């Protein structure tokens, strides 16, 4: 029971009811039980036929029994309705498989999406926030695999500092950033960490610092020109450097042929001859060579079969060239790395739609991890896949060299995702009773939709349930999907306000490619993507053929 004071003179009382099994759940229990009791064999059949767990064993059903046997509603050898409902609402029944890394990890690095940060050292906005090593640690602990550092000489030129050029941000010492990266690089994942240096130095002062700090963890490529990137599996426990080759070395290089000079001019940054004995130590550390060739889009996307590289484009540049060169971008990213970064006017550290990059094969879609918005939630949803290791295998349609995927083509519907939203619970445990409304319980509604290729993207919403901490919606939605491999299921709970400024009640994003069929308990997260202790939704997911 909760009480709300109204007009300062009397109280309205509302009972907080315990969630009850919805009609569908009761019917399924009747179908998979006998005389009001569900035994292990009944549950095993339910897991196969309703939950879509085709390979589930009887032992798994026994484990579920053990997980609820402490309840007073559990009867030895069988589940009654409420014990069955309790299992469905429990953590064991998650919407994603509770598996470690399960994607094939022996393909070249270019065949994966990498969880990528932008200006990883900033604590807030792009203009005045502090530079610190703390955001780097936080990102690594969340599974981010690509860290970006802007390197500048200090006032005396004897040290390297990390700061956002042209802004009012106070710098942080490079050594602090390297130390924190070394200490936490593999806390959340064993797969390689890439450090992208935006290098504004005239000497390789950073080479000694990098080598000394990372030691054997530092990946040193066998050659300065790799015909193919190594695989994530071969790089387990390694830290890679990605940047442009040192300018002072390139300026000393003399070309012996007119053709070579012309090619270097077209490339926009001179490519040194492959002479490891003469190359400076810093250059030997560069595992992923970066640079944007001169000469326009055709040169940017030119493929050299003898060496792979990384190209960086702003979100605006990608939008512009994708209109006319979509297939060429996809072809480029089948072997080379493409990094997309936010446009310079995002001073508030907001983000952009990552799907534009992903649907063109971009591996490094760089995000401001301090910019808590729907686009960051989508990014986090993508990287909940593959055990949260920070590497997600790109779908085969983006890797097919014989038939290049055209992102602009309207494909036929491949399957339909049917989503049933039954109810939600837990807000009265995780929020103050007056958090949403001073005078009554909340009026929750839920938005459910897809973030994906343009033809798949849409949002739908439920009705608002008035004055109820445990809202029961019992609504279903259908989402036809043309590219389900790239679809992210978006879920957002809001508390209705007549002004239109609805209060936030929780969110999550889930990769459709890994969504478990059946009735699932879906935990929700805060704006800052911190998992609530109790707030969850009971939902059902079904994949319908076309």
C-alpha cells in the first residue's frame, strides 16, 4: 500500500499489487502441466516447444527446478502456476543467451565490428570538460575495445599530453592514459585493444613510453605493409596502435621514380619504402596504418591488394559519399578498416545513428561514451552480442565479395519479429514513490521498435496504464525485417505526462540476431545504462517466416 497526499488535506491510498500471471501464461501452464502441476518432463517440453530451445537437455529443466525449490509455492517434484511464473520472471530466463564468446574469431580483423570510443579521455562535453584517464578505465570495464587519444607536446616539448586540440579542456599526461589502459585493457574481454592516436607531435617521443608501458602486450606487426589484418583470436591479450606514420620519417624519404612521387602525391601522405632498418621505432609499432589519400572519394576507397589500411570519415562525409558510393564503401570494408567519428559540431558529446556506418561495413563507429542518448543505447545493444567481448562478427551479406551488398537496395522481408509485451514490475522497489508523480502512482507506457536499415526502422507504443506500479499491457507488435542481422530491438518505458514531457522509466536495446525465442524476463537500464536491481518486463519473442 502506498499513500499520496492530495491538495495538502487528504490522502489517496493505492495498493501495490504483486504481479499475476497473464492470461497467456495461465493457458500455457495448463497446456504443459497436469492437474495443476508441471513436472520436469512437462517443463522440458515447454522449453523446446515454446522457448525455442531445441537442444535443451532434461538436466537444464532440473536446474530450473532447483532454482525455485526454496519457494514456499514450490511443491516437491513439480511446479505450481506461481512457481512457474516466478521462473519466467527470474534472471535465469534472460532474453539473450548467457554464453561466452561464440562468434567465429579467426577471420581477419576487418570482418568484425569493434566497440569504439571517441575522445576517450573526455569527462563531458567537447569544449570545456576535463581530460582524465578515468573515462578510459570506465570504457574498458564496459568492454570498449578501441580507445582514442589526441597527442600533443607540452609547453616545454619534453613530455606528451593528451587533450582536445582547440578546446579549453585541461590536459592529462599520456603516461597516465597508457598506464590505465595497460591495467584494465583485458578486465572485461581478452580480445585486443586498439589505441588510435591522433598524433600532433614532431618526434616519436611517445614510442619509448608505449614500448616501456605495454611491454610484451604490445603487438608488433611482422611487416609494415600487411596484405591482411590478423584475427582477433591471434591477438588475444594484445594492444595495437593505429595512427599515421611519423611525419619526420616520411619527409626524409626520397623516391627514386617519378611514378612513385606521383602516387605519393595522390595518396596525400607519403608511403615509406619497406626498410625496417631505417624506420624509426615508433613506425614499427603501428599495426593499423591510418590516412586519407588525396584525390577524392575514388582514391579514398581504392583497394591495394598488397596492404590494408584504415580510413577515417566524419559522419557527414559518410552520409555524403554513401549516396553515390555505397557499394564501393562495402567493398572497401571487406579488407580495410573504416572508422566513423562524430561531426565537429557535437559540442555536447551527443552521438549519431550508428546503423549508417554498420550497414556500410564500418568496423570502428566511434562514439562519445559520455553522451548518454538513444544512439549510445543502440551501440550498447549491438555489443551485448557475442558474450559482450567487444567484437561482433559482421553479417555474411557484408562480406560476400562476389555479390556486393547494396545498402540502398530495398530487399524483400526475410522474417517477422512478433513481440508480445505482457507486464512490467520493480519500479516501486527501485524508485521513490513520488519520483514520477507527487499525487498518484505512475502511468507507464512502453515504446517498442527496431533500429536497423532504414526500411526496418520503426517505433510503436502501448497504451498508458494509469495509476499502476505493476502495469499490465498485454499488447503485441509485429516488425517485418529485411536485414535482421543488423536489427536492434529498442525498448523504452516512459511515464505519461499530459505536458508531453514524459518521465524516463527504463530502457534496453537487444541484438535481434541473438534474441532468444519464447517468454523472457527483460531487465531495464537507466539513462546512464546502469542496470536496475528490480525493474523488468515480461515479454514474448517469436520469429515468423515470410
